[in-house]
C-alpha cells in the first residue's frame, strides 16, 4: 500500500479486496497452495494457516443466486444461506470454486442442513459445534473437534501440522486481531475520525487479503494515517453514535449502514461477525495445550446459536460504554430464528441496563426495502 | 409566526397551518399519481385559505416528505405522529396510527418525545388498505362503515392476507351472508391484529388512535375490546402527522430566532 494515496482511496482499496482477491486466489492455486473455505467465525483459522493454506470466507452477500438456490432450498430461509448455497451450486463464486475443502460447523439449523446438500458437489467437513459454552462436556467436544479437524487436514493434504506451526499461527492471528482492534478502536474517537462505512470496508476487505503479514502492516499503517490526520484536525461532524449488532453484514446488507449514515447517524462499532465478535478476544499464547487455547477462544464467540449467549451481552455492555454509543441497531436477516428471538433480551438489556434506545430491523438481500429502511433509520436518529 | 405542516401519505395528503397555539386551517386531498404536485397544490391552496401575503415556512412528513422542493425541512412520520398526538392530547404515551399502507405504534415519554416505535410496512393486512379493499369488494363506501356495521354480528374472517381475505369475503357474499356482518368481521380482524401489534410495545396505557380510520366509531370500539384499555381519538386525528410537522417546525424556527 502506497502511503502517498489519499485515505478515501485506501478505504476503496479495501472495499475492492474481494474483487481483486479473485486473481490473488487464482495465483495461489497455481502455486499449489491449499485454500480452505469457511462460512463462520467458529472455524479455527490457525489450523489451515499452520499448514500454509489460506482461509477465505464464502458467505455470499448478494441476491444474485437466490432464485437458483430456491430450486432446492425453502424460500423462507435465511438469505445468507440461500445465496451462499446458490453461489456454490452455480460455480459463480471463484473462492468457492478454488476452495479445496469447505469447513462448516453445526451453528444454526439452516446452515447445518444446507451443508448436507452442499456435500453432494463439494468436499465439506462439518465440525460439531456445541450449542452451549456452559459445560465441561461442551468444551471437551469442541476441543476434540478441533483436533479432529487437524487430523483431517493432515490426511487430506498429506502434511503434518505441528504444534510449533500452530503456535506460530496463533501468534500471527493474534497480531492481526490486535491490528484490527486498534483499527476499529478508532470508532471510540469523538468527534469521529472515520465513518462506519469506511470501518466496514476495511473489516470486510481484510478477510480477502491472503498475505496475513502484509495485511497486518497495511492495517497498522492505515490506522496510523487516520490518527495522524485526526491529530492534524481532520475530524468528522459529531452525530448520534450508533452500534450495529446482530446477523452478519457485508455486501448488499451494507444498505443498513448506508441508511444509518445517510439519515444523520454515525456507526461507531460493529459487533457482528465481520466486526468485533470474533476479533475482540485473543487466543491465549501462554496456554501449554494449543488445542485447549484454540477451543477456549473460538467457543467463546458470542453468536446467537449459543444458548444461553452471555458473551454477546458482555461485549455489548463494554462497547456501548467505550464507544459512547447513543443507540443500538440490531440487524436480523429474514428467517434467522436465533437472532430474531434474541432481539427480546438484547432490547431489554440495551433499554433497561444501558438506558439507550434500541431498534431491530429485519431485512434480506434485496434492495426492495431501502425506502422503509431510510424512514426507520431517520426516525430512530430523530429519537436520539 | 405561522407554520405549515404537510403530511404526504399514500392515500391522502394532509396540510395544516399552525400559529403557535392553534391549528387555524386544515386541508385533506387525495394523493394523486404524482405526490409531488399534490403537495405543491395543497401548499398553494392552504396559503390562499390563510389569506397571508407572506411565505409560510413548510415542514413535511410522510412517504413523499422529501419531494417538496420549497420545504424548510422534512421529518419522519414517526416523530411527527408522536408530536402531533402529544399536541392534540397531552396525556398520550402510546400512539397507534393506522395509515393507508402502513401502521405504526409509537411510545412517548411524558414530554411527548418518541422513545420507541414499531412499524409494519411489509404487509397490507393491518393497514387502512385492508379495509379499503374489503369495502370495495362489498361495494360500499368507506364513509358508510359505521352505519353498515351497527347492530351486526361479526363473521370470523380467518385470512390474514389482504388478497386471500378478499376471496374469503367474496365467498361469504356468495353464501348470502349479510354484508354488515362481513364488514364487522373485517373490522374485527384488523383491530385484533392491531391490538397484538400495540401490545408488543405498550404496557396497558391508554392509546391515542390516529390515521384516517380514527374517524370510525366502530373501529375505536373494536380496538378497545381487543386492547382492554381506553382508546382516545380526536376530530383532527387524521391530521396528526401534518400537525406534528407544523408543531416541530414551529419549535425549531422559534428556537433559531431566539
């Protein structure tokens, strides 16, 4: 990344990472570097990294292939699942095409049943993720599943994944997490330094950059640039500060962030998968058992597929204070039961314990609801 | 100082002039295929009514709120309905507005500020459109609703979807069921649905009911039955959005002139 570029260009560079990553992915395949596709943050990325593979998120973010998916999957299903399945089925996603294996987890009902069908046209491995973080048995199951994934990868790619390599990967991923945390931590600045749209561009784009070390340097350099500009007086106007939580966003669902920021709000924190949810906690580098360390970190991710799900509330609690949040928007993808049901407890927590306004919005991968989203967001911001 | 408030809804466009204490002039016209020109015509007509030579600042709300180029500012219908309801009835803490193509519940604090809201804008069931379609199927005018249902027994309408409910009404008519019984059934069905909607936000406080349907006594009675709390309305309840826009506009302009 050239430091001579203007900040907006750098943000766009991250936004274009997904598109440009296609070529990078092809080049990697030509060098015979394995690619592991994922659909969830629960996949311990350190394992593929330890064998020199690259990891790519396959969660689709457009409605282009939904009609194709609906030939087989029910219409009343989460758009992320339908669209991801559709992209796989139609071979329209180069990342899916280049992935040597897809690793899924038993997270939500929609995904785990979808993998059964996906396995018919792609090598799929599904990790048995417990639906609770509360018991010793759940932890043991997850730790064993991580070890099982390691053996599976070793066998499939005919490599040895040593503990030393895993440790190196843990250190590298922790560096990346720290860099990303420092970057999205810019959201704490008040008046703001950057828009939520730009924060999301970087968080999303960074998942399509395959050279982890270069990626870390780019993020650190970008944060430095923003901070320097801020100290030199480049500050944004103060606006009501919004925290976005709930289902994964990215691609077409950026319409939510746009609707918030077009109507007078400023997104300062993303709690979603693409945001802090999976980045916030590091893997313990001092834990003697690497599998224990990985299991601990990944099982603690506060997704609504966990019951109960106290870690989501704990992260919200902390970030609402640290980011001086004025209001919370909970994004629910249509037919996502776990997040939809959890809105009740999140609303109660935000309204009663944090005494700030909360609104949940249900949306899908179409652009049909942009008018309604604008009205809702404008009304929400007027309320603050 | 005078302020004009215009609420550009999907079915009707409403306008009021507010002088800081009273709503002095009001106008309701059907929204045409061109909501922008409907707003412009309404603005002209209201201005004429007021007999003023000077320009009256306009604040807009509703679906077409951003269309009027001469507006001072646009404000969402949520905020305006809240402010309008609090102006018409100072004790209001919960507003139910059943509009032509959406419905909303708004919760207010004691000062009349919006603290929470819900909107249904995905489905015609639970909106004014539902009753409009059913009345058309019954070949009756919406204004006759109260006369039509008085001393009738409601038939159960089981379809929640406006399209299916229309077929249901047609088959009930074919069976020779009295149109008054059917109309009361339709009305009961939308009120039951609206009551569930209100209960998602409200904890047993009286309701201020606004929107075009608030003109109907029978809808108010049915809502009270389903909600189990008093339902208040106002002769100007259809104008509540426009009144809210004018009241907020008045506050904003007064504050900026201090």
